[in-house]
């Protein structure tokens, strides 16, 4: 009886000690750690390797003398807010390593690992097959406290399969699909119309703006406790070898993070109780050629980055000379910020990142 009482007490204590009540998990497909920590790559800021057309404009906007200045120019919110008031991992040149454990180094395995907390050898392609694993999003949604308060949005139209939307039971809006919402809003109706009328190039993935603003409108009107958002242009432009567009897409992601955070702080439901988590599904190769690619044949593409900010995360800034962290730890960290023990419930999942959750 004493043991049972202790377990009940400890569980309640864990929740009581957690100030976070809302989490926003944002991923941007394949944005390299090199740009995040060093800014624009001089080996790609040219017409030959990077296919840059507007050299003068690009240099004016993003080129600075030092890596610290370049990264701040490229990702101003990430560095002035998240890194300053939270924590960021993955600068390999500063003794901080973040990596995937799935060995595949491409999208579906990476999203599965991020959202479930473990790699699965059965997931060995990007084919649209329903994920047999339960994501942390679904796990949270199955709890009474989060029922009807979880939503996911993705540029890539494979997300209903990755998250297993029919089984998960919460909104999973992806690709060009309309976001059905009752009651709807004029803004959501316009976004649905723009999706329907947009060119299908690439076929399964609209521009990030449509995905972002769909999620943003849902955040403002439905106020979910757990919001997942995945953007895709950073990967699409990199595969195309268009460095200028890749960089501009990364800069827009930073703007979207700023917009989400400022909106959250303007709403009483989110102000002071929201944690923001940002990461990627895989890395990329090095300039001047391999940056366009990733996968098992490029071992270095296992290296990623991740950033955290919120009321339970100490302001330790850019992590240097620390132990390695892995993609498999993200799911449990997201849950732990909410006071939930995902790692305890899912034995295969990575443990929460202790410094991020204040333990």
C-alpha cells in the first residue's frame, strides 16, 4: 500500500513540477547542421555548386565575416530567442553531437524515430504504408487530458501514413488536402482554396507557406495542447541543388518559428506555459556535391540538430562539449516537458534529454 501511494504521489509530483502545458514540435526536412551553426556555406554561395542567381542580394542578406554573424543573419529567431533562452544541440565542431539511430538517414525512418522514440528496421522506404508504431502524439491523445487536443500538419503528403491518422484519431492534415474544420473560418476556407488551385509541383508537397498558415490558423482557433508541424522546402530545394532557394526556405522557417512563438505568447492559454521544440528528420552531405543528398551511403547524413525553449528548459544556450543526444530522445522529451513519462511506458523509446526537462 505504501508503494502504491508513493507511485501515485510521484506521478502527481512529476506533473506538478512541470510548468509546460502546451507543446509545439516543429520539423523542417533535411536542414543541415552546417547552416544552422555556421550560416551560409561559402562553398555553395556561387553559380557553379549552388546555382545561385542573385549573388548580390544573397550576400547582402546572409553573408557576414564570422560564422556566428552568418547564422544570426540566416536564423535570427533561432539564435536570438531559442538559443539565448533555451538550448540548441548539434554543433559537431563545438563538441555537441546529435544524430539519428535508424541508420537509414532519410525521411520516413527519421520521422518515425522522432515521433515514436525508436528506430524500426521495418521502415526502410518512404512508401505510403501505415506506421505500425504508436507515436508520442497518439500516445498523448489516448490520455483523457489530451483527448481532442492534438493536431498534426505536414507539407509531405505521407504524414497520414507516418502518424497513422485513421488509428490515431486526431487531425492529420498534409499535402494539398483541405483542412476540414467545423465551424470553419474564412482564413481556413481561403487556405483550402489555395491548396486546391495550386500547381502540383512537387506532386505531394505544397509550398511551406500553405502548410504553415493552415497549422497557424488551427492554433489560433482551436488552441491544441500538442501541435506538430513539419515543413518540407528545405529538403526539396536541396535535392534540386538550388542553394539560394534552400537558404531562403530556411530563413522562412525561422520566421514561422518567430510567428508561432509570438502568437503563443499573445494568448492566455499558451503564455508562459508553452515549450517549443525544433528539429529535423535527417542531415545532408557536405558541399559542393553531397549536400544535395542523404541516405545510408552517406554516413555523415546521420547528424542532425535540435533546439528547445520553454518554462521548464534552463537557458544553457548553445551546448558545447556535452554528451551526444539522439533523435530517439525527442519523443520522450516532448512528453516529459508535459509531465508525462513516455519513456517509462514505451521501453524501446529513448530517454528524455535531462538538461532540457530540468532534471
